[in-house]
């Protein structure tokens, strides 16, 4: 997105999922997030450890966000 790479993206609804570890470069993160969000995307962030140890709750959270954004008035439609 722009000149940034995201881990996963959905265009309907507009969600970006980021899986980060401690070596992730956060110096430019505010500008990157602002750019992505300015294009109507919601960003969900998880750590590598969360994905490894808590995958089921993460999937449930992503499903809940998809349902929220897909519902009337949820912000996921044009």
C-alpha cells in the first residue's frame, strides 16, 4: 500500500492484518498507519507470539471485526 508492504489485506471489508515481531521497524509506523487508514482500512495488529499461542481468539476477533465492518452502518461499505 503506497510504498509500504502489509502482511494481509482485504478490500471488502477494508482490513489490514499485521503480524509483527520485536525486530519490526516502528520508526515510520505512524505515517504508515495514517496512510493506510486514510484509504479506509482498519488495521489489526498481532504479535508473532499471539499468533503462535492464541490463534483461535485472534481468528474470532478478526471474524468479529469483519462482521462489524460488513454490517449496515459498520463502516465497511462504500
